[in-house]
């Protein structure tokens, strides 16, 4: 190879060598690798390289995101429906895939297993929900299952039951639910108990509203069963002003609701409107014999005013009304401390405590089982008859006879004792049910003996759970839980 020597190098050879050395020293000091122009241009961090790097960063972090944002979103989403065609549902708990090829197969198997378990759990959940929408749940108070029918929308009614967690109301709710209707219970739980309706709380057709009927409420319903009011003497005498307000203002609010939504309304009136009757049996045409200022008047007169308002609304506003006059009723879910004859006698007899009669025991009562009453209320609501109807069992018992009968059925060692009679206690109570037979084709089906056996069995279970129950006397008393 021929080496060409520059003029400067020929003139000052030592100076040329010194410049080269200095250049190399500077290059090493600044960390730049030396390279010839023919071998790829300047060093790695030359101006051209830095310019290219800056341009790349600008494109990657500024230009490309802007382009992605401006893409057509609909085109980007076209691939999503394809996911629905996969046979295996997406695993909601994905596992990050391992970089180890020997673990990938196990990870995929685990994800498939989790997806399968999730699918089976969802399937069971749907099956359970379907089952629960067709029946009640067994509880300690109602330890059996009731099936609910399916009704198409044009046959299914929205039905309001005030006082629906009470003794009679809860049994009425059972019947309406089993028929397949939507049932709304409104109750303030003064005498009602949530456990009486606990077996329906899960059901999609059932709703519970904790509310006092003395205050207005806005609902959309087809029928109203107005049962809300304390019904046992100790309970309604505990707060007589509240009892009157419940009968008067509560009924007024329900009538206003029925008027607004054009619903049919049934009032649960009482045989107490007949007072201490001078006629027996008592027909619906009997006007009664009532002390308007006695301890029972808050209930008796409250119900009489409620009936008056029902028929005033019918005459003035064309309201569709029904009135049931209910006589003594007994059965499971009676409040154990309500102070009524049946519950007191059974509670005392089962605990071998003295069975207490207030008075000489010659006063008479008639007792109907709760399922018969519910059938009568249902028949009246769905009938065209609008005048008051007695619902009761014409079978008449003296209180002394009834105490002895309960004593025998329970095989109790209790003693029957007599205490002074209660103020204004009626001496006779027996319904004339000819109207119910004629208009509703209704009469009691369950005998007193059959009903008592079921009620005794119920209270025996209540006592096993409670341990001891002290019966309520004839005086005013607040309901116990």
C-alpha cells in the first residue's frame, strides 16, 4: 500500500504525531469510540444519532397515541361479539401465565377447573332462586313448606294486607301467596310479629313495609284487606286513644288509598260492635248494646265508626267495599300473651298452672279455627255482596265447659279457679251465619276439637322455646315480644 503523506506532516512530522495523540486522548476522556468515516460515520452518540432517538421518542409517545385515539371505535369493537361464541366462559379469576413451559399446561388446567366450578355455582344459584320463588321456607314458627302457584300478569293481583304480620293477617297472607298473587304487608309490629311472616321474606312476590296505618301511605294495589288494629282486650285497652286512632284514622287512610287507586277494600270489623247483646244468636241486622264510655268502648266504638266511614265512602264516592264481622278465632300464631280465652287456657294447662275464669263461667263464646276465617274473608272479598257479614262458628260453649275441655285435651293437672268478672264482659256471643251461607256459600269446616289439637301442639312448641310464659290477665297490658 502506498502511503500518502500530507504537506504538513512532511514539514512538521513531530507536530502531526502530537495532534493525533491529543485527539485520541480527548476521545477516550469523553467516552466516544473512535471510528473512521468510511466505517459508519461518527461515534454512537453523534448528533445524527441523538436526533434519530429524539424523533423516535416523539413518534412513540406523542404521535402514535394521538393516532390510536382517533381510530374508529366501532371497528375496534367488532371482535368483541366473537367472545360470546366460546364454549368455556371467561375465568373471572385469571392466573398470570408462567414463563416456565412446564407449568403452562397446569395453569391452563387450573383456569379451566375454576371456570367450571364458577359455572356450576352460578347454575346452582339460579336453580335455588327458581325453587325459592315457588315456595316458602320452613321456620320455627311455620315449620312446613307452602307452594306458590304461577299466575299470568293479567290474573295476578297486587294485594295489600294491613296488620299482615298478626295472627289472622299472617294466615291470610299464606293463602294469597299460595294463590300466586303479589302481597304487600303493612304493619307497625305493635301486636304483630315478624316471625309470623318470616317464611315469605325471601319470595319475589312478597313485600314488607314497616308503617303505621294512622299515617297515609302511597301504593298501587288492586285489593286491600284492612286488618290493622289490636284485637285482644288487654292490648287494645293498653293505649285506648291509639286504638281509636287506628280504627278511625287508619281506616280513613285506607279508604283514601282505595279511592285513589280504585281498589276494592275489605274491613275486618268485629262481633264487639254488638256489645253485650240482648239477642242471641246475633244477626247482622242487630244494632247492638254497647257502653260508649266503658273500657272496651275504644275498640267497640272505633270499629262502629270504621263501618260508618266504609258505607259513607261507598255512597258518596262509589267505593267498592266489603265488611266482615269476625267472631272469636283461634289457632297457631296467636300471641301467647294476648289474654284471650283460648291462649290463656292452653298456656296455663300446658304449664300445669291454675286455669283462670273471670266470672262465674256461665258466659258463652263461639270459637272458629283460623283457616275457616281466612276462607270466609277471601270468599267475601271476591264476592259481589257489599253488606256486613258475620264470620264465626255457631257452636256455643260456656267458658267453664271450654276450660274443662282444654284441661282434658292437654291432660293437665291444673286447677280451674274463678276470679271476679271483667267490666262489660259480654254474657253471650254466638253468630247467626245465614248470610254467609247464602251469599258466600261459607260455613266453618274445622271442628273445635281438631282446631284445639293443632293449637295445643303449636303452643307446646312455643313453650319449649320460651321456657315459661306468664299468661296475661284481663287488665290493660302492653304486648310482649
